[in-house]
C-alpha cells in the first residue's frame, strides 16, 4: 500500500475506517495492511509497540466474515492482555515469550466485531509506574515531544492512538493508567467503574477492585462504542449529547493534599468555563474523602501489587533469577511494602476502600459530575519516572504526580480524560470528569458535547508524520 494512502487512513477514527469497508471503498485486509505500514513508518521513533503480530493480523483479516461491523479495523492489545499466539510479558524482562492459548472475554468481544490486533503496546513492568520506560524496552516517547513521557501504564497504547498507528488501543487502569497517558498524549481515555466491563484478566482480589479496562481512542464515538460493546450486557452506544444540564463540581485538591501546576489549574478552569458556557451548573466543591487517608491507602495497596508481582515471579523462576531480571522499582516497592505496611496498614487501607462507594454516592446526589485535573503537572521529561531512578526520589515523584486519578479506582467509580487543553510548550493537558457508579453514559454524553464545542480531531502530533515527509 502506498505510504500516503496508509497515512491518510490513519487520520480516520474506527467508525470512519469501518465505513470505508462497508461502502466497498477498500477491503478489510487493506485496513490492516495500512496499519502495518504506519507502524513500520512511525514506530521506530515512537516505541509504542512491544510486540508485532503482522503476519497473524494479515491472516486474521483474510478470515473475517464479510458482515462484521468493524471488519479490519486495527487495534493494539496492551502487553498485559492475553492474546492467542502472542506473548504476555507485562513489560517485564522476567517473563518469556510463551504465547497465550486463549483470550479473555474482553478481547473476544472485540474480535467478534471484526477488530484485528496488529500487535501489543508497550507498558512499564507490571503496570506499576505512570511512565512507559521499561528496562526490557521499548521506551515509549510522547508523540508531541520525544523528550517527554507519554504517561503510563498504558503509554504505548496512548502514543499509538495519538500518532495514528491505530484508532483504538486497549488500556487497563488501576490508578489512572488509561487516563494519565490519555492526558499526556491528547486522546480520549475512559476508565469504566468497578464491574463496568467484562473480564480482561484472571481473577485477582486487588486488581478486580481497582482495575478497569477500555479502549483509548481519538473520538468519543469510538470510546463510547468500545464501552457499549464490552459492558456485561452489550448496549447501543451513546451517540450524542444529552439534553439534561448537569451539576458539575470542580476540585483541584489531590491525594496527599497536593495542588496542580499552574498550567494544569488553568486547563481545569477553562474546562469549567466551557461547561458553564454550555449551560451546565459549575461550582467549586469539596471532595467527600480525607485526601491524606486515601493517599496512604493507595500507597499500601499499590505496593501490595508490587509484592504480589515479586512473589509470583519468584515462584515461577526462582529467587536468584527474579532478583536478576525484575526492575529496581518493582523490587524496592515490594520491599517498602514489607517494611512499612503491617496488617494494621492493610486493614486501614481496606477500611478506606470500603467507605468510598457510599461517600461518593452521597456526593453525587448533589453533583452529577466531578471535574478535576488528571495529573499534577504537564507530561514530565523521560527519566523523571524511570524504574532505575533512586527509589526514595522515585517514590515521592510517582505519588506526587498521580495524585488525582487513583481516587476513582479506590471508589470503583468511572472517569474519563478528555484532550481539552495544551500547555505552553504544546504538550497536551487532559482534564478529568468523574461520575458515580454506573455513570459512564453520563460522562460519554458530556464528552460528546465537549468534543463538538472544542474539537480536537484536527490536532496531530509531529510523530504522526514520518521523518523527511512534508
């Protein structure tokens, strides 16, 4: 396929690409081939793909039923999502290349609609960092500036969608891992509420409580379709704004009591003004939680995930090999948990986890939507959140930067990052809208309205054009 044609198709969202096939303008296999060409052209400087499955994608496209509604639309699975014939490394050097035998229901739903995975997206080891710089490689670069982080842990997914490699890419979000990279890369990232979509991994107590899965997208209609397709009972997707005007509360207070960088605060203020201009009621509000206690609960539970990862790795390959291959951040965060988180700390963390659903249900009786920052600062330079940075400094930097998104993971409520702003250097600044349990459609309807009022579709990063091209 000519490079120009492949790049032009990459500027279309999933719905528009699928419409080309339904209209007979091109075959499903050509959509897949165009995505492969884009990956070959753009990814060497981007580092978004951790695994390429081009031959398998071509074979899958050739075998698609002709009536699949999204036949040939390319997507990426995150490196933690099991896909038949692909390794599931989770961004870790400790995991080999053995291919998965079966996909979870989440991936099967997408395949049944005709989506074709062309590979897997890069992520930090076990998803434990909000930047995508795994020592196993690749280091993913922000499509808007190669010196800056794309966020994480779904950083490869967000970078690939932002640069137009694929219109859709899977992300998983345990503390903001969909919303943070969506904000850094200028795309749409919806984290469903607890139990909002079908299973995407094996059962795990903490992950089942904290993690939501979705597809990052450039358009709200694509994100809405993905949610409607993967919810436990599939439904027709939200297709436009709602008539009802919302009560929107605004808060810029983060976990641990942090406040945002001035550019982030300005982005939230402008989003609030945009909502008010559309007729919504917008006022400042107070969070229904003690931000210090919630921050401590997050540290306890997040470090427990590291300890679980280390224990599983030791059981699988032995202590010596685990020590050799696991990243410093993973091992040291697990050690920090063993040192600082006794049974009392764990009990307090779960107590906080248990109070938040009722606290937010009460909050959302007064406020339909909560508007906040996504992260505390604009995208940081690569290296700021790297896994081999000295542990004490990295620990402080991680929880300082991701001070806003984890609250919805702890509470089990849905939230969405929308690319409504940019900083002085041109880097994207997302803003977050959150709702009560079951409020995904409220968020998506509001997102449709904001997308129409302040469209972002014409903004493309430098990484979307091959070097040397006009």
